[in-house]
């Protein structure tokens, strides 16, 4: 009898241990794992000295390139005199290595905010650019953008006829089209017209270029972002940009807000149903990115985010975009307010734009989403961005307007957009970086998960063995006529 009781007791203990292991594995270990992950994120995903995020934010580990292609207009005379469609040929791509240097980094508000000055510099990469391309020698014909700014100001009534003639006299080349090297067009040139317009507060700089290299504005003004130590969801969010807490270019408080991160990373624990927000300094505004697909890079699962089409709709289709003066065709971002020139951004080759723009230009290839769309691939657990292609095309509006003696030079032109250049600001984590990330972030989680499911298996096996043995012994007891354990006499305190 004692032997049989001992057998049952051991089986019950075995059963309880098995159930306990299953409970521990399914309910307690995930809590401990998540606590470990959150502790790690608070250590490495916030902006503080020594964290992984701070190191990447201050000086990106992956090489960042500006890949630039320009459009050369081959029939400028016909465009000006016969309303011909611009015919363009593409030159490029020209590769420039981007070097970001954040200086004067200072933590404020008890470590909740970090402020800094940003220095952007771009260095031509001869090794990546085709040998027949030389940006210092390659000449292109393109719209004279500073002069187009003067034309735009006159058409809008901000200049009178006498002022127009005076500005034309100041211009180095007062024609609608102008020739420049790729370097001059991309990084800037100076002439008497741009100098005068800058002094008269009609242009933001005395030098005109599509992009700024070694910008003094960034050296002299502080920007600031949230560190995330008090709220992980706020990490990297802009507080101010170039000394401004809000902008003044757009129509309304919301449009002038400086929201989002700079795109280096997002907040941890991303969900594929949520949009993320980035502040794009080259567009002078914040924009939403929406989840498009799940992708992977060197076995790291990533969320791919793209610009939603509604961000590029005009106000007749999406009324909220009237805040950003989306008054023309769809597929454009109107930058005439911040740049004081009729500049419109689109996706390269007018991807997702009104087909009229593509039909009004000859020589341009058809758009391809894989090559022309902006995309950012972020790892959902940490919010770190592993792959990015920020693709934008610069276009300038050529407006037909009749004046005395064709003073503007645009009496016989077609009212259309003329593409000038497009860029792909790109960076991608290499295999070494991805391997290090997996070892540091994924491997501890994988070990915990392996232990968890191992314990589930062990607990399940112990439970199954216990149930089988108890069932077998109870079956044998009944078959041999033994009384079940429940019918055995129980000891009381009086029997002791």
C-alpha cells in the first residue's frame, strides 16, 4: 500500500512541476523577456552618451550618398520661340558622399532634450561615378532659376515693370535658359542678380544652387530634438530646427509645425498599422510615411515606409493640402513660398504625378516605382532605419506671360514644368552592421525564446508522462480490485 501511495505522490509532484514549467514558460518568461528588451531599449535606443542610437545619430555609421542626375535641355531656342515641349537628356548619376557633423552637442531639460549645430558637407566620389562624367566640366542647359524667380515675382504683382527692367539689367545672363556646369547648378553660383535679390530680401541667399554644401546657416543656428529618456515614443522628435520652434512659410499652424524625426530612426515598437512622421529639411515641412510592405535585409525583418499618395494630391482631391499651397496639378510639392521661386518638387520622372507633366516633356524615361519612389526600411523593435532612399526631383515652372516687347522673354513659351535634376539620398546598413545588430539585439531574445519553448516541451512531456502513469495505475488498481485512493481511510489528529 505504502509503495502504491508513494507512486501516486511522485506522479502528482511530477505533474505539478510539469504544469508549473508550462505556466512559467508561457506567462512568466515572456514578461521577463519583455522587461529585458525594454531595459535594453532604454539603454541603447535613447539619445544619451554611449548609447547605440546616440552614436548613429551624431555620426551615421553607414555611408550616406547624394546620387544626383541632371536634365540637359537640348532645344531651348524652340521652347522659347515656338512653344515646343522641352526635350531633355539625363546626365549622371554623380555620386557625392555626405558627411554630417553635429557639433556643440548639449543636453538640456534634465537630459530630455539635446541641442546641436549641424554641418553638412558633400564630397564628390570619383570611384562611384562613371569615368566619362566630370561635374566640374560637364555643361548643361537648364532654366535660369533666379531669373524665373524674377518672372514669378512680376507675374504675381510683386515687381513693377520698371523694377523688372532694372533687374534684367543687373542679371549676368537675363535669358530664360542658361548654361552652367553640374557643380555650379548643384552646389551654387553667384552673379549680380542673385546678389541683388538677396539684398532686397527676394532670395534667401546670394548664391543660387539646388542644394547647400557647407551651409553657414546650420553652423550659426541650433536645432534640438527629444532624447526619449522620459518617453521612448518621443525619441528623435524635433523640438526646434535652425533656431525655430515653428515655420512661417505655410498657411496654418499645423502646416508650420516641425514634427517628426530626421529619418535616422523612429520610436521603438513600431506597428505596421501606424504612420511615421519625418521632418524633411529640403522640403521645409513634415510629411507622413505609411507602411507598404514587410521586407528583410541580411535576415533582419523590416517595415518599409513610403510617401502616401494623398500627401501629393492637390487641394481639390485632398482639401487639407491647401495648407501647403497645393493649388496646381497633383503629384507636386509647392516650394515657391520658402524658396521665393516657382520651384515644385515631385518624385523622379513624375512618378505618381499628373500624366500631363510627362507628356509635356520629351526625352524623359517612364517612371518606375522601384527606382523612383522614396522608401525607408525600419526595424520595428528598435525603430532603427537600415535602408533609405529619399528620392526627389526638382522642377521649375515655365510660365507664359505676355509683356511689352516680350520683356520677360516668355511670351511664346508653353506653360509647363521643366525638370532640372533629381536626387537619391541613400544609405544602407552593410552585412557587418546587420550581423552586429543581430548578435546584440536578436540573439539574447532568441536564447530566451529557445529556453522558453524548451521548458514548454519539458513541462509538456512531464505532464503527459504523469497523466499517462496516473491513468495506467488507476486502471490497474480497478482491474485488480484495489480500492481507489479516494476510498482509503484518512488519518485524523485523533489517530496520532
